[in-house]
C-alpha cells in the first residue's frame, strides 16, 4: 500500500511517500520511500524544492510561488529522474493531509468530501496561515491525481474529548454557542508522543498520566489521562498558552483594550504584534530562534537572558497547572525542535519539579537523547524525549482507514 502524506505550513510544504504492508501496521515508525520539502521563505519570487529518495538528493528552484503548480512539480519527482520511486502516480492509494483546524465537528480522521472542504474553508479566520494552505494542497492533489481518496487528519481532533470546564471560556455562554471555545492544537504530535511514551515505558497508555510538551517555534502542552487529552494550553487559536518563538502566548486581555484606546491600535496591528513580534523575538529584540537567543546569552545580552527566563517561568507554571489537573504524573515528555534538542530547556524546566521526586540524569540529558528516558533511576517521575513523527501518524491513520474500508 502506497500512502502519500502532505503536511502544509504557511511558508512550507513537507511531503512523504510510505509503502506499507496491508497485513499489519508496524509498531515502530517506518522510513519513507521518498521525501520532499518546499520552502517559500528563502526569497520573494521563488521557492526551493528539496527531494530525497533512494540515497539521492535533489534541489530545484521553483519559478512559481503558487502552491498548486509547486505541488504538481513536487509530485512529478515521484515518477521521473533520479528520485523516481513509482512507475505512475496512480499507484498512490490514498493521500493524508495534516489540517490544523477542524473546528468542533471533526473528532477523528475524515475522508475529504466537498462538505469537508467547505468546513476547512469556513475556519480560515481561525487558522489564516494554515487552513488555506491545506485546502490548496487538497485541490492540487485532486487536479493531479484525480479521485484518489484523501483523508484529513485534524490537529484539533485529539483534544475533542476535553471536559467542558477546560473548553468553555468564562465569558457570556452565548459565545460558546457561536463557536468561541478552546480547541487545542498540535494534537497529531501530542497523540503520537503519548502512544510512543507508553511503548517506551512498557505500560498501557490507559494507565498513564502524561504531560507532553511540544516545544518548537509554536509551543503547547497537553495533559493526557487514560490516553485522552483532558487539557491543553492552546485554545481558540494557537496564540493562547505558552510563550513561543514570535507569539506572546497568554497575556492580560486588557492590554489589548489599552493599546486600542491609548495608542489607536487596530486589529491588524494587534495580530501582527501578538503573533509575529512577541515571544522570544519581542522580548529579546533579536530573534525568534532559541539557538540565536542562547548564543546571545553567552555574549552577555540581558534581554536575551530575560526572554529565556520568562520562557522557562511560564513553561514551569503551565506544567504545574497540568499536574494539578491530572492529579499526579507518571511521565513528562519533551518533543519537537526545542523539546528534542535544547538540553538547557529540559534541565531548567525539570529543576522546578524536584519536589515531585523528579530527578534528571544530566548525562543522559546532554547526550542528544532520542526516544529514551532521561530521568535518574530513582526518579519518581519519568522524563522522556520523543522524536515526534506527525507524518508517520498521518500515514498510520490512512492505513487504518483503508484497511477498515470505512
């Protein structure tokens, strides 16, 4: 079974092709036959396509910024040139798409129909940099591959079972009826990491209380009990919650009212400030990238140090809230670009929870850990670093859908 996965970002497009046996799905993630990545952020008038397959790596300049034409070019590398892995595109049996926002109506992976496309489009205002890209990808596949089945795997779906007290905002209830509620995001990553953590610990997922920390340019936590997300830090949009690369996370909403009244800020200016000019970038004044922040700290940059300190303070505070919600904790899980690679972030975060009996093995923490427990042997709470595999999780959903025939 050949499964194509498309994972679209605001300025990128990642794609993978997996070949899976129809008899059983491997417990461990498999390497894709082919991978491709488009980056539109390198220049204003073109993008760069990077493809790898069969030990060959290809880099091509794209003349168009338009996603449909770029995806068509991307798919052509599957059947021609040194990266060819298929005789014809019709060998692809199903295509899986990561879709950031599914609203309240989608709690599981869903076959894409005209109605589902309309729903994805209706959520453009809540995910303006992602949902339009997802829809363009879906329509580009329709254009190139015809009526091949396409499956939407929603980032919000994993959080769809959160209790009402975690979902409803303390504003007039009528707005909840209008769809203003907490949805949560990074669900594909949180769910994968929870399942992988149970494997690594040799325990059933249902028996565990986990906090998964998805720390990248965007950051969120999930409190997972019995395999279900019961709370998360992102909410109505991915802006709520933790401090991030260029996003503020949660702040006093009266600040926005003040800026509107006293400095004549409009909605666009507020959006730009909170989503693109805050977080590490806003406080440090130099970058949204933690690696740059850490280099600046070594050079004595006080604003960079303050940005890092705020980040850790808010991360610890949010983890503490999740522990209270769970009523205990078996494992703290770090994942994504920062979570998997930033030794200091893991160390400083864990220092705040020694009162729970959590003890980090500093040597393991500093040894580029991947899918292992880095807690000390006598730690009462396990600490895991898990390499998140969203593409594999999407491919797995496609496999289950195809086999079940639903």
